[in-house]
C-alpha cells in the first residue's frame, strides 16, 4: 500500500498540473462560492454593538474560557506549578515508566503533536495583523486570553483521556467525538450526544483538508517561491513540485500512525520554536534600548488605545479573538492528540496541557509582537499586506537575510501543522467510516492528494468554507464541556487530594 501511495503521489501531479489551470480555479470558486458563502455566513454570524463586532462562536469560546476559569478557580494559575513539576520534576510524565502502558505515545510526544497543530502560521501572521489593526495593546489582551484559555484546554483534554477508546490492535481513539457521545449518553442524553459527536467529526474532516492542509502548504509554497526567484522562477512555475515533496514527507510520517507522528513532531517542534525564538531574541537584543518603551507601549495601549475602532472594547476583542484562534482552546482539535498518551490518570494530562496555550500565545506570539513593535514595522501596515509579509519586513529591517530564515521557520511550521491535522482528520474519518487498515489508508491517500492540490490552486471559497468548519467544531465541543463541567471539577478534586496538591476551595459538584 505504501508503494502504491508513493507512486500515486509521483504521477498524480503530472495529470493535475494540466488540469489545475487558472480557469479551473475560477470555475471551482464560482461553483463552490454560493454554498461556501452561505455556510461561512452562518458560522461567522457577528454579534456586538457599534463598531465592535465578532463572530458568535468566537464570543462563545471567550465566554466558555471565562466560565471554566472561574469554575475551576483559576486553574491556569495555581495548576501551572504542578504542570511544570509533571514535565520537569523528578518523575516527569514524559518518562514512559511513569503511569501506565495503556496508550501509544509519551506525554511529551502528545504535547509536541498538539503544539505542532497550534504553533504555526497564526503565531507569525495572525499576531502581525492583530497588532496592525488593534494596536500594540492587542498583545496584552492576547496574553490575558491565553490565561483564560488554559482552563478550557484543561477541561477538554481531561475529558478526552477519560473517555478514550482502546482498539483491538492496541491503538487508541479519542477526542471530542467520544466524550461527547459517551459522556452525554451516560447522562441519559444519547439523543443529543450522538448527533453532536457526528457533527464534530463532520466538521473536522474538511477542516483538516482545508485549513489544516491546503492553506498551510499554500503559504509554505508562497514563501519558497518568494526566496527562489518569484513567480517567474522554477518553483513559481512548478509549485506542484513543492506539493509533491511535502506530500511525500507527510505521507511517510502519517502512515506510521500517532507513534510516528509524535516521533517526528517531538523533533520538529522544539527545533522550529527554538530557531524562531532565537531569531526573535536577536532582533529584540539588537534594539535592547527600546525594550522599556516597547513594554510601555503594549501596556498603555491595552487600556488607552490610539485610533482603534471601538476604543478599549475594540482592542480587548481583537486580542481575545486572536488568542482563541492561536491556541485553539475549546475547538477540540488538540484533545485528539492527547488521547493517545500512556497514562492511567486523565487529569494529569489535563495539567500538562496547561503548558500549550502558555507556550503558544504568551511565549511564541509575544516574540512576534515584540519584533514587530520594537522595529516599528506595525506602523507601515497597508491594506492588502499579509501578516507574513509584515513580520518578514520586521526581521529584514535589522538583518536583510532574515526573511530566508523566516521562510525556513514557516515551512517547518506548515509541515508540522499538516502532520498533526492529518491525524486529527483521520480520527474523525475513522469515527464516521469505522476503523480499519484500508479505510485509514484511503483517508491518508486523499489527504496527501489535497496537499498537492493545495500547493498549486487558489481556492478562496473552499478555504473560507474550511475555516468555518474549524470554528464550527467548537459548538458541539463547548456544549459537552458545559454539561460535563461538574464531572471535570470532581475528577480534579479527587486527583489533587490523591497527590496532595494545594488548591483553592474547590467545592465538589453534585453532578
């Protein structure tokens, strides 16, 4: 099967290259646009007042984050110490001897896979746009949003570990599909749990194909084209070759399952993050005299924004929105990866997951924000400029060759995100169509085909649709988390008592 997969990946573009002409792009966009626009309009329905508006589901995610934070007594604050001790303590959960043999990957492998799905182009492009539109103060509220998002991430990961399923071949299946269906069924709500679980899986598959695959490879291809001669260069005229290379790399990784994915991401994620953070620190240190002014600007404009639509409320909304979209807390994607962890204690992995929003938003996003603000490049933002271009110009303002390094980082970000989302989509696919070797390989073949197509097509309408599905995943997930919030709290209390962890006065729920 692997040989057939590789053969198809080699010969498919020879056919696709002639078919994927601009005229076909336009025809597909024209055909899909009415359906995509309608669906996107429903998902991205905006609420708000005056000049401040945001999609209803984003507002729902923000409200859910705040609810979980207060319900669990700011677990992102008091639980973070325990999270660090689990990771770096004398008996870290990253050591597979700690915990159980039940599962497929170590805690670090799962964390790396989850991080590879969230740490990506949004940390480079999304932050740049947020600061350009909402001002430097948006970064402050992004960090606040991450602190609230930690509680929501804890909740969904804990549930994912508790309700995961062990298959006959030793593999693990888990994620919102399972805790939505089984968790609600246990409460006599099977009539609600089954359709919501199916809805989540149905949203996840196109989300993986589009936002998790096609968009990522397209952005990576654009960066490669930019640094290798532009649109008239070799890769500019043959972008499908980039798709082939990425498809083969991803295909060789995902055919090995979550063990192979975790093994790859556990190497890529630390490397790409270290390279990006190191590059950012160099830029910041080069302008070290401006660091106090940069901090003052961020904090001052967080409360006294300068010419931002909606004033204070506008900058808060922009920051919280970007925070949610960056770390994906509440969307249900990361719990799929965490489900494969080798452990007998679901809550322990919930604590480990607190690191994900913190690192993704407060560390990585802050690096991007500091580079853009300290170089003053956010003042040069113009309509039509992409976030990647703005960040690239900030790096280039200090070292002209840095855009090449940034391109390498973007490629690594894109590939790691594609690998993680390939797994997320696969588990959703298996939930709908069933487990099995052949069914899984069909999905993997289709996914790799979308990598090739995404590298050389401009499918705006389809990508709008898949962006909507990514956000649509949150609705059934949040409903389940709210209904099972009491269960999450009780399990957390039991775990903390067992391990003598000092907590605020968490009162057990009657649920």
